[in-house]
C-alpha cells in the first residue's frame, strides 16, 4: 500500500494555515506537523468554537503545542481571512460543506461555502503574500451528478485559474482529489459497523454493482503534503489508490449477514470517476499519482518530465470500476487496521 510520504523539511520555520482545521483531516494533519515537522506556526481556521476548544485540549500537553494558533472564522468572510493569513506561507484549504443530501436541500448554503469560500481563500491568500495554496477536492467533482460535486468542480476551477492572476508574484494554487476515506465519519464502514453492533439482520446495499475508491486518512494527509511540495501551480493531483466493491466490503465486515439491495439514492453514482476522458488528454502519470495539468499557454511539463512523467496519448479515464488495482480480503483488512 502506497504511503505517499515526503520530506517535510521544506516546511521548517514556515507558517501554515488550515481552513476547516478541526475536522478529521485537520486533526491528523496537525498531529503529523507536531510530531514530524518544525513549523513556526500552525493556524487552525474554523467556525466551531467547541471543536476548536476540544482540539486545543487534545494537543495542549504536546511539547510543540505553542506553535498552534486557533482562529475562529468562516471562509465566507474575506475580511476575517485577510486577518488570519497575515504572515502565512502555506494554506491547506479543507473547509467545505460535504454532505450530499444536505447540499441538495440547502443548495445556496453549499454554494456560499464551497464556491464563494474558495474565491475568498484564493483572493485573500494572494493579497497576503501566501506562497502556495493546496485545495482539497473530491472524486465527486469529476463529471458531477450532485450539487456538492458541482460546487467542488467550480472550486477546483477557481483555484486553478487563480494562478493566472499571480503575475510576477511568488504564488501558486493547486488541487488534490481523492476518493472515500476508509473509516472516516461519513464513510460506509462506520455505518455498517454500527448496524452490526446494534444487531441488524442485514446490511443495506444501494446497488450490488457499486464500486468505490478507498484511501486511509494517513495516506490522504501524506498525499496532500507531497503534492504541496511538488506543485508548480494549476495541477490537479489524483493518487493511485485501490477500488473495492461495496458488497465485498460488507462481506468482510459481516460474513454471516445477508445483504439487501435498496436502490441508489438521489445524486449517487454507481461508480466513482476521478479523471474523466476529457481530462485524460491533459493527464500525466508519475510513480504514485496522476496529474491533470492546466491548459495554460505558459505551462511547461519539464518539472514532471524530469521526474519521469509519461503522458497519455489516447483518452484516459480513471474510474473505480475500471481500476487496475483492487482490494482483496486480506489487503482490505490490513487497510482497515491501519485506518
């Protein structure tokens, strides 16, 4: 299993701000910073004071806890972002409204955070002299079927296009896109485990053919940091990660429970796509990831050619049902244990 680890010495003495930093990704990232890096400051920017208080209590006894700053704010508020970004070198943008059904019911709230918030982050970062911004995306942004995916596609476009406004300024934005995080709060694994623990007589499956990409939280954090290190500006990074059928996942979790098909929910896909055929023409491949390169007139692939990158000559699509890498029973259990 790829770990996507990279040398973090480029962050020594730097100031990093994480939007949406009290989520599971932000907590894992902060834990890694405190244990493996020598940041000058790590700023957790989010709007929930209780989560910030709880996170502060979690890390308060760590020897490097003095490098942490907790900043109440919302990405919808550009003035507050300007204040938080003073003296910041790098931004990791993880704030988003992510729940698909809630986004469908409250569309403009999702637009305000995921699209307008993205514009605010990019604009404020540029104005405050930030060097690099890496924005978290989702597989649902590729050929989106639901509003959440559509807003994240718009967000991706905003961060890619922001590079055109930098001019001679030392400023770059890129995007990372990956699949479902195994064991995270919103994934199917805790849902199944809860049903099993409460004595359910079956596991509900939306469609017996359904497949998904899977990545652990640790892999996701490492992938974001390695992308931050190598980015030039305008790239969309996609990790090489395995797929698994939902029925196989359910069988591993509860081999003796029957499975009942309940039908695909509104806005849900049968298979996930991370690179569409149209994007495939702009995609290059390096050792552990794919990179959708920007269609800038000034773009130069030399940085990646020096890394041994290859470009696809034909239309290429990266989808969970056509993946060349699959989780078998043993590798799933290993991945779940690490998650």
